[in-house]
C-alpha cells in the first residue's frame, strides 16, 4: 500500500531532497514510526545502461546555475537530479574525515581572507556515527568486509606510489559490495560506477535508505516536486513547504518539522528565497551565513600515457587512494593536505581533461592511445572563505519562476600552491613508471559541494548548531553537506550519512519528549 | 523544460566564442537549400566539405570512413530542426571557400589546415568541433580504434575479461 499524506497534515516531518542526507534521515525517522514526507525535485531512475554519455544526460542536474570567479560559467556544479540525488552518479568513495581535520583552525588559522571555524562536534564523539554509517552502507574494507580486488589501474597507481617513496597507497573504503549483502550483488567490475551502477552493487540513497523507508509504512516519496519556499508561522516556526508538482502546479504541504537536504547549492537557495518580514535576509539567516563559506575541495585531474596498455576503463573507477599527503606539512609551502584518487574516463570525457579544445592529428594520436592512459584526481582541503558563496540572481529566473542561483568561488593562494604541488607529485608518480606524456587537466565542475549553511558552536558564526538545527527556526534542520564547517580532504558522503544518522537520533529524542 | 544534453554540452564547449557578426539575410538565402518537402538540406559540395572538415578535426585514418558520414547525417538531422544552426553551418562552409579564394575542398591538406587555424575561435568552427567531438567520441568504430571496449553490462562486466591482467609493472 502506497502511503499518501494529506497536504494539511501538520504532523509530518518534511524532508527536502532524497540524496545521501535526506534519504538517510527519512529512513531513520520513518523506521522509528515518525511520518516522513520526502519532496524530491527529480524523478526515479528507471533503467541504468553502461553508456557514460547517455547516463550523464539522464542523471545530471541541468537546471540553470551560473558560475562566477574561477568556476565554469555555464556548468559550475555537477550534481544529480533524480531520486537518490547525487549518489546516483557518485564514485562511492567513503573515507572518514581524519582527526586533525576536525580542527582546521590549528593549521588554516593564520591564512588571510578566510573564515575558518572548527567542527562543533568532538572527533571521538563522532566515531560511533561513522561506524554506523559504514555498516549501513556496507563499506568494503571495514568491519570485516573484504576490500575490492585490485584492478589494472590500481596496480599501476600503487606501483608508481612505491617507486617515488610513498607508503600509503591503498584500495580505499568504498560503498560498493565486495561481497553480496543488503540484498544487492557483489561488484562485477562493470567500470561504469559514475554512470550509475547497473546492478546496484554500489550503494545509493535510492537502492538502500529510500527503498527501506518505503517498507516502514510511515514514508511517502513525492518525486518531481520542486521546492520553492519554506513558509513560517507568526511564532517564527517553519509551517509549510511550497513546491511545484509534476503537473507544474503550485502546492503547499504543512509540516511539524522541516529538514532541508537539497545539496549545498539549493539548500541555501531555498532559504534565501524564503525571506519574509520576520526574516528579511532569508529564512534562518539572522547571522547572515546562509549561502556563504562555499567549499568544493581543491581539485585537479592529471592524466598520463603509459608505455604499455593499462585499460583503465576495466573495472571500478575510483578505488585507489594515496594518503601520504593528507597530513599537512608547512615545509611544502602550503597548509592542509590532499590525497590522490584514481579516476577513469570514457573517450568523450577524456577530451575534457586532456588538452581540452585541441584538434587535429597530434590530438588524435594522443586519443588513439586511450588504452595506455592512467589518471588521478588531486583532491585537497579547501579553506572556507566567506566571499565564496551562493546567492540569488537579481533578475534571471528558472523554469519554475525561482531566481537562478549564482555560485561565486575563487581559489585561495594556499589552494593554488597545494594544487601545483599535487600536480607535480602526480607527474613524478607517472614518470617513475616510464610515462610517455603527462597532462595537467582543468578543475572539473564541482562534485563536492559543502559549507553553505554551516554548523557552528555560536549562532553568530553559522546557520545551525552541532545537530544541524537552525539557530533561528527551532523546527528547521540542515541535513546535507551544507552543514560542513570545513571541507576536510575526504569525499563528503560518508560524513553526510553519519551526520544524518546522528541528527535523526536527536530529532527522534526531541519529538518523543515533545520539544519538537 | 528538459534541456537537451548534447546542445547543453556543446554550449559549455563553446564558452569562449568570439561573436561573428550580423547575418546577411540575402546572402544566406542564396545558400539555403530547401528540398521538395520544404526542409533545409546540405548539398553535395557542402557534405563533401563537412566530411573533410570532420576528418581534419579528428583524424582517425584507421577508422572506417563511415564514422565521418555518420556525423554529417546527425548534423543534417540537427539543422532540419534548427534554422539558426543551419545558417551557421552553411555560412561557415561558404566562408571556408571565401578564405581559400576557391573551393577549400580542393586545397592541399596543409593549406586546408591553414584556413582552419584562421577561424579556430569563430562560432562555426567551435560549433563543428563540439558536434564532431560528441558524435565521433561516442561512435563504436572510433572506440575500436582507440581501444575502448564500450558497454559492459551485457558482457558480464570485466571481472572475467581482463580487469586485472596488467603484466608489465
């Protein structure tokens, strides 16, 4: 029986977004007998095929966003628009944020023009939530689960790392089944992880928490429901969510609690668009931090033509990591750390990172060596700067009549130095194995988006507290990566899930004791 | 409104384009070819020029020539639906001949490339490069030449097809 809540039912928790955060929160609350309605802008993904460009077309959020500063103007962010959100295309890398990175003020504190704050959660207090997240996602290489097997590309990365004296190359913790579990099969090395896993060996918010929530009898998923605004009552409590339904009609849904998990661009966008007489700068924005401190990680793609075939398209795309540079060392000339993460590309995508815009015989000579290619991502910690921010365009509106979001971002000098260093180390790695050529590629559109509704100890420093609860609106929660007060050097999804598990426990307690 | 992926990606690819200037409507009418169904078409000379252009943009000599004909076919479908794109293409092709002082198609390869280098930043060139990129690099015959093995699901993944067979490290 499919659950359907009345739009006038003000006892429901409304969750905006069915990605890693929203889906996890939905499952936890509905499993505890709390009625949850999840509003998702996209549609369910009907069928996944092993065709990278076809799936890119089906999974991607193509609604207009404008990039400014160092971002690609027409496509600054690569996120998902579908049930499952960005987890439909994610790489499934699930490292924890290391201890030192919970206190970025200790190494970023002296950087100019930054807005560094520490996490308001103690590292030790947070570990049980990471543990729970790893169990629920079936993360390989943790808690007795075997690691994924090494493919050609990983063996090459590991060999190169050893050659240049690095000691921390490893398979990585991945939310991809190394053995069948959770009702999903083991990985068969399809090689199309980022296009959506066609057999669901990869955990997604759709195949796990949403599917589980559906079975509780307390959950409704309303897809093709685009949230425009959250309205509040006279007491300043979130009262209803305004959205456009699949037929293009404006709808209103009442709520007891509202949890926003629309990813770090649209979560602040909704709040900014929910301004009122009582909240003139946007809902939950008294301290002025909504949209600010946007972080996306320091990224670079380095590719190389190796002397003999690699066939990097065969098998799991991103399961090789090198952690030697995660621990910061000021002697390198910059603060903070970065890692290497293996990455593979289909032919068209490769041309976006290898001399993009090139043509002619010299170029096709390079492309004809496709099966000799190796590649890695330099992924580093991005210091928060208040000027990097999401705002509403003054005049441009999208197809729903909502202002188009503008994302402004400029690299910090520290990030530029870090990136150059990382690129040089990657080059060394490939050259140690006899690479014929190494290409330094551009920053891809941001796939890790964080910080725009950050948590803080004090209300003047952020948007929400250590449980993601708004300082200004007592029944409003931030439930996605917007909460991050710092980016760390790790892929964000495991942390997003762990935060959602912890937030769910808090909300359950608060609701049961009628404090919410 | 669902934005078509190909035109969206092409727009990103062309993000630093120099504006070409106003369209001469009489000139473009003279170039326009309309078939007996009233649809915009590309004549033989235009098609031959495009085939050579697409080859010079992404030369894969060991690929079957049909890969370039496939791009032309796709372009013909595209310009049928989009009048402004049709104008861009036919005027761009005419400009190749103008810059050559004769039919660009009859020049030596070196001279053909010389003309192309002159128009590298112009909308026609940028548009054709983006179009050729997304079509050729998703053609299974080009994949064969590049060494990309394509779709994997129906073959059971790479678990038993060499995912870890590297032997030269």
